[in-house]
C-alpha cells in the first residue's frame, strides 16, 4: 500500500472517530429527516440508472420526502419557540 493512501485512510479514520465521540453530531446523523433525504437521494440515483420506477412515481417520492422534511422542520421550529 502506498504511504499516501495509508495517510488518507488514517485521516478518514480520525474524522470518523471524532464524529463518533461527538454526541451532538451522532444525534444529528440519527435524524429521521437526514435519513429520509439520504434514502431518497440513493433511490433517485438508482432509478436514474435503471429506470425501475416511472418518472411520475419518482416525482411523488421526492414530493413526499420534501413534504415530510418541511413538516418536521415546522414542528421543530414550533418546539424551539415554546422553549
């Protein structure tokens, strides 16, 4: 293995370790909104390559995800105002 590649792996490991130790960052990574966004992005990419779903169905999935994220954002904002 090239020493430069080894250095890159070490840097990535260090970043992942730091994120793992940061409780706030771990809570953000567990966010359902983020998970919905990631799943939709992966589904859109796979669908673009394979065409499994129709364009209309994919558009509906994207709209549903946007609505969910927006709605949860409103709920989060309302709970922050109450505090």
